[in-house]
């Protein structure tokens, strides 16, 4: 499902990095990255909402089927774009080109998931995968 999201330093404004107290990570000789893990004590995600990039609490996952069926409508979900360069699911890292779809409910972010493709299921041994923007796995 994707429990770690990595973002390169180029995708986050320096002011937002400083304000959020994010710690950088470098993989070999690559760019500085910032990791957002659902397993952290207070998980959060970088999200575009209302034309602004913010770091907001990561509340969990939202099955696309339940969203499409209207099960979340009472909560007034707002579509958001989660900024991501890489995702990790069960130790398997994969590239994200445009970002991940999410919903914002009461200032908390949920990653939208869908049934895993055959390839994703083989790659990660997971039956659900994040809904990526403009691409599929």
C-alpha cells in the first residue's frame, strides 16, 4: 500500500522544510530526500491543497471503491495531490512520476488505494496499491 513516501529536496520549499523540522536523507550520491513514514509517531505527508503545499497529518488509507460509492461523502472529502518521488511498500521501492491521489478529511490526509495490479501484487505481495497520478503500475 505504500508506507513510506520519499520526496526530493527540489519538490519542497526551504521554508516548509524548516517550518516542519524535516530531516534530510541521502541515498548514495543522489539528491537529498525527505521520508514520510506511516509508521512514524506522528505521520504526515506533503500535500497540495487549495493551491498551497502543506505538510499535514497522514491518517491512513481510503479505498477508491468506498470513495466512489459515496461512503465518505458525509465527511466532505477534498481531493488532494500527495507529492512523491518514490514509494516503499514492504521494503520494495518504486518510482512515482507525478504524485499520489489522496483525500483530505478534517485536515487529515488519506492515501487513496485500489486493488493491486498483477505486477504490483507480485512485486510487493500486497493486494492494494496507491492510486498514482497519470500512471499505473
